[in-house]
């Protein structure tokens, strides 16, 4: 699964928490590649290492062992400052909880990453980003004046404003009803299809995962399976199998 077209590559990545008898192996020698321009969902039982995988892949956490390469850069060689800069310049993030600032309009929220990077947000660019997520008419709205699905779309526009090489999504539909979820997932899919936006999404929802090109399944800190061209039923069946096989093997 590893080749040079990978926008993110993990090689023998391990990450443990704690020491001695309480140590937990969250990732156990994971080797996996995420092809540029594709949409990958990461699934697995609770505690299987999904968040840790996402955090290591996005340079938010450092593995104890192994290599993470993002857009050709080996993260292991970077200082904290360089890592922060790489995240800001090359990566986009969306979360379950949207993380919008309540006192700022949609437009101001979307422009925020540029401001934080010391650049003056270009109004046209911000409006184009909001139009791209279908919110061209809502630029002056506050988050409280928007539905959950609309708020997540503002968060997506904010993540895309710096043209990230990879969009990381951590349970992006976890707080949404099924209609809003569909809206957000359709948008993510169209960004992949329309502009080749590489996207990596952690989810526990088989329907959400079915929007991806590939689903990776984790169990006990290892990639144990993958599914290309997933449909919700097959994803749900694989998950049921993993839940049934679950025996706390990640604890050492
Ligand atoms: P998932 O996202 O699949 O639920 P995580 O990556 O959050 O799994 O966690 C994998 C394992 O690592 C779990 O056993 C979890 O309790 C443990 N873990 C994760 N983060 C920490 C942490 N900061 N401190 C201690 N243990 C952690």
C-alpha cells in the first residue's frame, strides 16, 4: 500500500502511552500509505488507535518509533516550530465540534487561519471558499444563526482556505443529524472528485465511511483490513466482526 504517490505515509509507526504495567500500545507498528487525491476513512472499535493514527499522521503527536512522511516531508526531522508551520501551511482540520468562534461571522471564521498566519484575508478568496461550500449567501451570519451542517461547512471552508495538501477530518458528522451528515459528506466527496482534495477521515459511522474511496480498519493498534469502494452494509459487517473479536489485546 506504500508508493511515491502517497500524500501521507506511515512506516512502522508505534505509539504507546504510560509506562510499566499500565502502558497502552495505541499504535503497534503501523505501515500505511494514503494516495494523493483520494478519500480514506479510518474505522475501528473504540480504543483501536484511530485518533492516535490521525494525530501522528497530522503531526499533532509524535510516534515513539517509525516514520511519518507528509507531502514528502519526514516529520521526525522537524522542530516543533517547523511542525506547527507545516500544519498551518499544508494541512487542514475539521472536527466533530466544528470549533468555530461564536463571536465571528462565517466570513471572519474562514479568514482566521490567514490572519493567524499574519496575512490579511483576501475578501474574494474567503467568499469564494464560502461559495464553494454552498454558503455564499451566509457570509455575514454568526455560527448561532446557522444549522449544524452549515457550521460544519463553514469549518470546511476555513480548513480549505490555505489550500491544504491533506484535509484531516475527525468524526466530522459525529454531532450532525442524518440530513446534515449527508450534506457534509457529499461536500467532502465533491471536493475529492472536483479538485483532488486528499482527505483522511476518522469515523465510526459505516454510512459516512461509504463516501470514501477506501476504508482502513484498525484493531488493537494495527491495520487489520481495508475495503476499496465501500458500501455501508459491508463496512458495518466488518465492524461487527472486529467488535466481536475484540479482546483488549492492545494492553500490554
Ligand atoms: P480510538 O480513537 O480508536 O478510540 P485512541 O487512539 O484514542 O483510539 O486510543 C488508543 C489507545 O490508546 C486506547 O487504549 C486509549 O485509552 C489509549 N490512549 C490514547 N490517548 C492516550 C493518552 N493521551 N494517554 C493515555 N492513553 C491514551
